[in-house]
């Protein structure tokens, strides 16, 4: 299995678990060792990635990663797509 397939399997498993058992924490530990520049955009009202859990995750990320909180956004960033686009653009400009 390639690393991409492993990541896909881990994502499917993590999200499947969250739908089956809403009390379980989605584990993103496989992302901690990612040394590539990565931007995580997270809504403060994300129903699948609770802020307290994601703050713990964010503290464990390598310095190549950045976390951007979108105040009031849910998991799908309803009505805030322009803001998400701008944050991605800013991150990419800073990297390149």
C-alpha cells in the first residue's frame, strides 16, 4: 500500500468513526509527522472537529504547518468560501 493509499484509508476510517460514534475523537496523529507546508483551516463551530480537540492537535503540529480558525464556521464553511479562498491564497503566497 502506498503512503497516499494509507492516508486515504486513515481518513476514511477516521471520518467513518465520527459518523458511527459521535463521542469518539477523530485521530489525526498521522498528520503530525508531515514536514510539508500545510494549512489547516478549521471552523470554530465545526461539528466534526471540536475546537478543543483541534487546539490540542494544533499544538502538536510541526513548524511547517499553520492553523487558521474561521470564527463561526461549520465543517463546510457555509457562506464563508471567499474567506477560506483568501486564507489559502495568503498561505500559498507566504510559502512561494
